[in-house]
C-alpha cells in the first residue's frame, strides 16, 4: 500500500509539471504574438509622426510664401528680422523700388518751385568774373531760364533713373564683397535687401518735399538739410564752411535707419554675421560720404 501511495503521488506530481510546462508554453506564445503585433504597429506610428511633421513643414513653407508685399513693407519697419528672413527665402524688389522713385518725384515736384535758380546763376557768373571771364550782364535772365530748364529736367530724370541705378550698383558691391570673401548670397537677394533697406530714404523724400512748402527760396546745397533729421539742419555753410556743411548732411537719422535695415537684411540673406555685414555697409557709406562731400565742395567752389 505504501508503494501504491508513492506511485500515485509520483504520477500526480509528474502530471502537474507537464500541465505547468504546457501553461508556460501557451503564455510565452501569447507574449510573442503580442510583441509581434506591437512591432507591427510601431512603424505605422512612426510613419504617422513623420507624415504629421511633413504636413507641418509644408504648412510653414506655404505660410511663408503667402507673405504679401504690403506685409513686407510694414514688416521692414516693425519686425525687420522676420521680414528680411522672408525676403531672403523669396526675394522681391519691384514694390519698394517703385515707392522710392514715386516719393522722389513727389519730393522734387514740391521742392523745384522754390529753388533759387537766380542765386545759382549769379554765383556762377561771379566765379567766372574772378577767373577773368567776360560776362554779359544783359544775358543773365536768359541764362537763368536755361539753367532752370536744364536743372528741372535733370532732377526729374535723376528721380526716375537714379534709384534703380544706384540700388543695382550698391547691391552689386555688397554681393561682390560677400562672395569674394567666401560668403554665400545671391545677387537677387542682395538687390532685394538694398531696395527694402532704402524705404527710410523714401520717407525722408516726402518730409523734404513738405518742408520745402514753408520756404520761399532754397539753394541746391540746402535741400537735404530741410528736415531736422541731420546735423546740417542746425548749421549753416557760412558757419562751418562748404565741406563740413556738406558732410554734416550725411549724419542723418534716416540714413542710419536705412543702414541698420541693410545690415539686418544682408545677415539674413547670407551666411555672414551682422558684425561682418555692418563693417561692409558702414565702410561703403563712409567712402560715399567722402566722395559726395568732395563733389559738393567742388561744385560750390565753381559757383554751384
């Protein structure tokens, strides 16, 4: 009987072990199936994430493309960094350039009726007398009319041709300096930055024209000093001399505003830092001031 009991216990124990192994095998199988199912789901989740990211990027890109010219014009004054980043992605130049030309025309239309052509001719004749040239006083009025016609035509022609030509030249210089120095920028981006960066000058054109309405007569050298945005407004040629008076007109808030915008724009359109862009922009402006001051002084010495 004891042997029978042991046999029964042994058999029962062996059966329990077999049942345990069977349950374990089933459990492991279920775990494998769950793991495989999870593995199949993970790539789909990754694909969904990538798809969402792509859609977000596409939405951002399309949002950038929808920035209007009006938004860019306003953005240059109120949010220049983001605006020039948008301009760098898709450069445009026509609208700011047209505004610059139109404002120059309006300004000169307001200034020219107040120009003192008689004084200019009188100074030219006085200088001619000093050089020993015989002057026919009876032809002064005729000479005034000739100077007035030539001056008017040249001023209006300069208003139309000047802004595009100057902008193209300045953009070419910026483009050349940056590319020769190993930087990355396109000429179109450089040109767009110059056009949008010139918008403060357009505002100054308008203010100069409005200021001319309160003057009876204006000499050619006084035009840029009609508004209190530059040092020349607070000086006179008699006080400091022709050269210093001409140079003082370039110490101008609108000019500095335009330089700052150009620096920001070039740094956004290229791989240069703002410091390097500032060195180029300010250096070029300093050279231009020296050249234009010398020309203005020469014109004054000749009676202009």
